[in-house]
């Protein structure tokens, strides 16, 4: 599979697109954030 064919989501914190990763294979539907840093900063987004 080509990288361009992988699913893409937009991170609600940084607003950047991120693509599917092998480590998220079983949990892709629940992945919301592109990185651990964005996940930790989710409280900042909730207050906006």
C-alpha cells in the first residue's frame, strides 16, 4: 500500500493532517490526536 493511499485525519489541537500508522492499526477509530504532545494539550482545546 502506498503512503498516499493511507487514511488521513485532522488533529483537533494543531489542525494538521496525520496518516494512519501501523501501531494504530487496532485502534484507528479512537485515535484523535497526531502526537502525545497534542494529546497532553487537549485541555487547552476544550477551553477554547
